C-alpha cells in the first residue's frame, strides 16, 4: 500500500510539472488544464486501490490510514500546491521575480488561520474516508490502526492550531 501512496505522490507532481511545462514552455494552456485535471483522477485511483486492497482481505493498517490522509491533504491543499508550484516554476525556470511579499503582523496571522482552515478540511475529508473504510471493513476486522492515524493527526492538528493562533495573539514585527 505504501508503494501505491508513493506512486500517487510522484504522479501528482509529474502531472503538475507537465502542466506547467505545457503552460509556459509549450504555450499550450488548454493542454496544461488537462494535466492539472488529472490530479483528482490520481486521488480517485488511490481510493480505488485502497478499497481493492481491503476487499482482497488485507488487514486494515496504518498505510491504509496514510492513504486516506494523502487523499484529504491532496483535495484540501491541491489548489494551493498547484499555485505554489506555478509560482516556483516561474521563478526558477522563467527567471521571473516573485510578486509575493513576506507577510508579517496581523496579515501573517490571518494567512496562518486560513491555512489552519485548510488543515481542518483535510482532516475532515480524511476522517470521512477512514470512517467509510471502517464501515466497509465491518465489525469483524481490527480497525485500530486506522483510528491511531487519526489520533496522531489530531495531535498534529491541535499543535498547528496553537501555532496558527499564536500569530494572531503575538503578531510578528515588521
């Protein structure tokens, strides 16, 4: 299962890079959209592979939980990751200066709270997938490893919330 997750991650970045090459080097914006549209297809394939693996009788494991986390993060942060890759591609390969300014003060705090919102969405999506896996497997199988993934991620989410709110409570100096 871990191999499929790694493959999905590599495929995600390959289609993003191909999309950016099509957009900026080949001057084919419509083709770049096709590549960007493949990112949710990769997520869907990972869902299918996870379900097939569980249906084949593989005991639920942490790797199944990580697959759900990957899907949640990919869906919640996908647009943000593509925008980041687009900006970096323009900087590194097209040698264009970045228009992005370093955030400080309250603006940084607001940005961090927005990113926390995406984190909460990713967590909710992943928890939904894990719940669906648990229902799919049924009461007969041990699903404790799936719940353990969410417990650990829950701790990470709490730490992220504390850090994010600290930017509001203690804004950085300009």
